């Protein structure tokens, strides 16, 4: 059962959506109370999100300055079978940053060894952005998806769906910017050390991240990490090797 404050927050958010967004299938307009600078600013922000949502996310999120090799690697890996589910499961169990998780694997493919201190430094660089921007956008998107606050009125439901799509696209843009920050930090030097490319290196980087979180990977974690590693190093890694390596320390990963 939700707390009184939680119910009050949901009611407030519901009121905000009804107050700010209105429209029809032929178009969307924003209305706000007269003389309210707050509602005017919020209305303009929502209008921008709605207009963005008319364009496929990949067509406008990609920014040349942010289109790094790490970002392209992440898009490719995340699109492979089972990787998105594995990443989200790990995120749900440990509240970890999937961008840092993917960075550990990418570093394994590009020959960079990350220590616990390195991962801690990188995490600190993006902590504010991840917490204040990425997670905030994610919370709004999830609320809009789960609450269905305007389902009783078709025009508002349509506008709310447009808004959710816009927030989702903004969330992806925020993830891309965070990855650019991480990539820039690694490229600038002072983080990581050269090492032989391969799944063993990626596994070591992931171990460093879990150490940074003060967590010991469990059986479910090992299975999810194995899914990610085999997707990234499928030609060099047998599916069960990563699980065995994490569970009992058997040195079975190829270099």
C-alpha cells in the first residue's frame, strides 16, 4: 500500500497532466492558468517534448558531437538478443548505472583495464547527471506509463501518450550525453591502463564495478553478465564460462 505522501504526489502529478496538456488527434495545444509564469514555462517545455515526439528518437537524439565509438558500441550491443533484459535486471537488483556497465564491456573490447578506483572516479563524474537528469526523466516516463491518468478522456490520453514518447526520447538523449562524458573522461587519460583485448579484460572491469558498488555478484547476476559478455564476445567465449568464472573463480575465460 502506498503512503499518504505517495498518494498525494500521484494526485499532484495527475492534476499537473490534466492542467497542462490538452489536445485532439489533429493537433496538440498547451493551456495554463492566466498570469502563471510557472505554468507558462512548464507548458512551453511540454510543447517542446510533444513536438520532439513527432520525430523518431534516433533521428533527433543523435548529435554529431556525442556520436562516440562508445555510443555506437552500446547501441549495437544493447540491440542484441537478451542484452537489454540482462542490463535491466542488473539495474533493478543493484540500482547500477547501465552506462557504466556497458563502459566496462567496451573497455574490454578496446584494451583498457579499469580498477575499482577508476570506476569510482568515472561514477563520480556522472553521478549528478545520472541522478538528477537521467533517473528523473526515467521516473516521469514510468509514471506516465503506469498511471494512465487521462485514459477516461480520449484527446487527453492521446496527448499524454505523445508526452510519454517525448520524455522517453529525452531520456535516451540524456543517456547519450552521459556516455559522451564517460568517453571523454577515458580518452583524456588518467583513467584505466592498457591491457590485452578480450572477455577476460571485460570481466575484470565488471568485477571492478561490482567492487565499487560493494556488491558480490550472485547466481542471477552471473547469468545476466554472461548474456552480455557472450553477446559482446560470442566468437571467443562459451556461454557458461563467464558464469563459472564469477561463481567459483575458475580461470576459464580466454585472454
